[in-house]
C-alpha cells in the first residue's frame, strides 16, 4: 500500500487512534522525505543534463 493510503488507514481506520499517532507521524515524515529527495534528485539531474547539452550545442 502506498504511504498516503497508509496514513489514512492507520490514522482514521484504527480502533485506537491515540496508539496509532506515532505510526502516522513517522509515515508522514517518511513521505515528506521521499518527496524532498525525489525533488532534489530531479533538480540535480536537470542541472547535469542542462550543462551537458549546453556544452554540446556550442
């Protein structure tokens, strides 16, 4: 199951919501870290490709 659904499932479908809060917080943190890492990797890849193709176009 993907992280967004896991947050919903554990946070809202659990019989004991208070006991599930740490799991929801950690899953949310992991989801945010994955999104930030993917954005960072995309920016690095874009910059590397931009430099490569700008140098070859000259």
